[in-house]
C-alpha cells in the first residue's frame, strides 16, 4: 500500500496541474471575452458647446471621462452664447449639449425661433452676480450704489446680451418699486447708465466707472491680472439670479450621445473642482427668474435706450435712376443720402443690416445683402457701412421685386428676432411689385399673417417715394405686421419722410409718446 501511494502521487500531482491549466486557459478566455465586450469599436462622440467661463472646467472633466470610458468621447468647444444661439436659430450648428452661462439664453433662443431648445437645464456650476466697485465708493450697498438717487458713476452692458447686467436692472427695478412713483424712479435710475452702455461686458473693466455689475468669476479673473486696478465685490442683499450654467441636451443628439451626455453630466455634478476655475458648485436653491418681469424690464430698457435691430431694404430697380425734377439728382442718390443720414439717428448699440432689391440680383433671388448685421457704432467706426451705402447703384434694367423681397426679409428678421430690442423691417421703394414670377399680394399678406407673434412684435415700416408708388399696397403690407407706411409723391422729400419714419418706429414708451 505504501509503495502504491508512492507510485500514484506524481500522477495525481500531474493530473491536478493539467486540470488547473485547462481551467485557467478556459477562464482566461472568458475573462478576455468579457473585457473585449466592454470595449467599443465605434465610441460615441458627445459634442459640447459651452460658454467660455465654464468651458475649461468642462474640458478637464471631459478628458477624464474619455480616458476612463472607451465608449464615449467628449469634446468641449468654448463659444459665446450669442454665437451659439444664432447658429441654433439658423440651423447651422447642432451640438449634442449646450451650456450657456445663464438660463436666460435658453429663453432667448426659443423666442428667436429655436423652438426645440429646452426651456431649462440642470445647473453644473454657479457664479453669483456682484457689483465691482472702486476704492472711492467702497462701503456702500447695492441700493446706495445703483438705486434711485445714487451718485456713483455706474455703467452697464447690454442686458439683452449680458446676464449680469440684466440682474442689475432687475435689482434696480426692485429698489424703485419702493419709491412714491416707481415708474418715474425706475426711468430716472436707468437713464444715466443707458446713455453709453457697453456692447461687451468685458469692456466695463476698462471704463472710468465707480461701479458696474459682473460675475464673481469675472471679477476674480480681473483682479488676478498683473497690473489691473483691483476692484472689490459687493454682494446683493437680496436674492438675484446667478450665472447658473444650465446643461441641456439638444434634440438632434442620438441615443448613444444622450447616454454619453448623461454620464458626463453625472461626472460634472460630482467630480468638478469648481473653485479652481473661480466657480461655485451648483445650488438647486439659487434664485430663479420671473420671466414676465424679465420681459417687462427688457422692454423698458428698449424704450429708454432706443436700441433696435433694423433690417433695411433698399430699392435699386431701374426707375431709381430717374432724375428728380428741379434737383438734378437721381432718386437713387436721394435715397442713399437719406439712408446715410439715417445712421446718425440710431443709438450706437442699434444693430443694423441692409439689403438691396430689384429682380434677380442673386440668381433667382430679387435681393442681396449690402451690409451684414453689426452695431451702428461698429459700422461708423469701420467706415465700411457708409462706403457700401454710397457705392450702391440702381440696376439699369431691373424691375421691382417687392413681394418676394418683403417676405424673405420678414422671415429673416423673424428668425433672428432679438429680445430686448425694437425689431423692425424698413423697406424703401419708388414703385410697386413688377415681378411677374413672384408670389401675389394675397399670398404675401397671408404668409405675413402666419408669421405674427404678439409676444415678439416685428413691424414693417414701408417708405414710398415718387408718383409710381402704390400707396394702398404699402399700407396693406405694413398693416399686416402692425407697422406703418410713409409716402411722398415728390422724391425730393425723401429725407424728411425717412426721418419721420425712423422717429416714429423708434418711439417707444417711456422714452417718448407715440403720435
């Protein structure tokens, strides 16, 4: 028996090794198969467009997620919210995720025609709104700095584009509500800052101001810049909507991108070092927006500042080459002169674009852009707008493609309608529709009716010059949009009628009282 155990022991040991080897081989294959099963041969790319203030924080987390998960790759692009919104409205961009600096941008995008953008998102960071103050006015609170009767030199950026400035206006209206005449107190407080507001929020830091609104993050960044004049942050005593950086998944994201976006959001909410980027962690209890109060405030601002978005449309048909009796000047030259002088009637912050129209100026289209949209201040500073207007000439054999051009201009203006501005389409012509291939008047009026939105007024101001104008035609077009028609039989009077039209269309209470 002893001898037998000595003979079989090596055999048993060898058997055990063989069995273990087979198990290990089989088990190893199973493990490898399972590992390979978790690898993605075609990982989903989640495209995130974020406000520059939060993009660096998002990029850091995106890199971590992409490195840890083979199935998802997150790419973050920094872009100002206004540019992203414009692209969304035009259908030119469609990221998987959008993170603007404020929820107000989501509303503006929807109001401008990007209906599929969600109304709200999930906050991934916060930056409170503060007043940046110089040493000379330190020790004062918000009411003492910007409220009724304040003496500090205050500045503001365009509240339709800068959420911090919008929050300051909301606070200012709150202060004025406690006054004996709240409306008068509001106007008196806003007027000083509305005369020369900044186009860009960052420009406020370079102006000789005692106080202006900004985000906590932007102020910290300024104070950390070598050589910069140090400014002090004054927090509001009352709750104000902060920059809340809402995270929204856009409708065109596919199923895989939505899954990746959800993973990315989870990581952002739990694994972001906000403080390193001058931000705070999201707070679901932060003050929200009363959208009705916001809309009312922006309408008030528009009335006081007369800022507008005006699409001008200028007739360059062959009849504009006719010389006006007793002037020795063509209708075209008179119209161009009136348009050039009209630039001086707008506030510097008004955004202006200009088209010309006749028939078939651009392939089958009866119109073509002369001046792209920019602020009047930018137009005048560059000189290009004035040069382009002066260089405009009538088309020798062109007819008047009024109907197609009017509808195209109105659709463009509706698509790019801006909250907080007086939005207008201004058409100047010397004739009536002469394009036999265009839509008819009834179809034009029906299409204009479909494009009406009481919450987003967009009047057509029709300016007719000369004996060939169909006054009733222009009135019907203007009336269909809540606008007005202005006509003169004598083209020599175009300057006066143009000035009258501009004054009327820019007259908005409480800045002036419409006639």
